């Protein structure tokens, strides 16, 4: 899928200057292998909403959404696997898990940088906050104060819709948001490759979702509308 590869290239470019080399290699290897669904959705959302679009700006937004997702999903993996649980830290030098922690921080920081001063900036902050609330569920199965937070994929899919749609200078159509939320509910975790999970008709479906309701299009404008 072309949109996915555009997002992958932009995401890799955004972290190309990361040092040291071992950290950059860890980051780049993950981006090469990752599903680019969030980035691809961002590009599709921009295409679905009428308006003037700067293609380079859209791809940067797609990379920003993708990088935030990469950082948070890597953090989620580390929390679940606890890679240090059976390690004698005093007897071991550098650990792959240490690089993963740094990589997760870099992903999120670079993602924020790409979305700063865009309409998606506030949404990006909320995604990270909700992720934190989701991860603080109590070990006994009862929910913490963060109960009700969206899961990571749902939150990121919504962020993709906002980042893409607002790149056209428009608001995010509510129907478009509802569509990506439904899509998030149907996809597997971890996310499969974009060309396996996103429907071939995605562009047409998102464009239809982005259209105003028929009664709004047909309603004559009055002086009070301006």
C-alpha cells in the first residue's frame, strides 16, 4: 500500500539523525518491520476531506502519528514482558531492553515534534495520557481511576483521522471518526501489515464518511450562516 510506504519513509527520515548507532539501528529495524496502519490512515483521512493539501505536510503528520504509536506499543510490550525480571543487572552490560526503553522515548518525542503546532497536537497528548491510564489497571483485575480509557489502537486511529483531516484546513467529520473507531474494533492486535488489514475500498469509504449529511448539503444558506 503506497500510503503505508510513504509513512514508513517519512518516519525513518524523522529519526535518521538519532545516535548512538546501536540505538538508531534498534529504532530503524522496528520501523522497517512495523505495521504502518496508523500512518496510512492519516494519509487516507487527508485524501478523504476536501481542501487544499500539502502532501509533504500530510506525510509528516502520518509519520508523527506512526512514531507515537510505535513508542507506546513498544512500551506496552516492555510492561507486559518485564525483560529485566530474571536478569542479574550487576553482572550484565548493555541490554537490548535498555535500548528498547530509549527507543520508545525517542519514538514518542519525535512524533510529538512532527505534530507540534498542528491541530493534532492536543490529541497526541491525550493519547499518551489515556495510554498511561490504561496501563495503570490494578493487578487484581479491578480498574483504577483511569477506567474507561480507550485502548491504544482506538486512540491512535482517532488521532490519525484528526491529523489527516485537519491537514486540509477542515474540521474532522464526526462520521469519519466513527468509521476509524469501528475499524479499530475489528483489527487484530498487534496490528497486521496495512495491506492486510485496510480494505481495498478504504479511500472511497473514508471519502463517503467525510461528506456532510445530505440535508446539510441541500440546505440553502442564509445570512445567519455567514
